[in-house]
C-alpha cells in the first residue's frame, strides 16, 4: 500500500495525470462543439485539437512553455 501511495505522489504520475486530463478536456470540447452546434465536424476537431495545448499554455505551473516558462 505504501508503494502505491508513493507512486501516486510521484512527480511523473502527477505530470501524466495532468496530460491525461488535458486530453480529456480537448475531447470534451470537440464532442461538445459537435453536439451543441451544427458546426462541420472537421471544424469541431480543429478547435478541439487546439484546446489541449491552449490549456497547457495557460497553466502557470507548466515550465516547458506558456505563461509559466521563462
């Protein structure tokens, strides 16, 4: 049990979880746009593909690029 807790608190797990949640958000944006509007599917996919990187860019905790980078 201690190994599992230690693994869940690791930096690698937290980074992987944030990446996964960004992918889920991008998918939700794509699906929401496709269902809520009568937009052509290719436009909804394009907007959804931009959502994930945009969320990462806006996260001040991210050091790779975006608002939190140097």
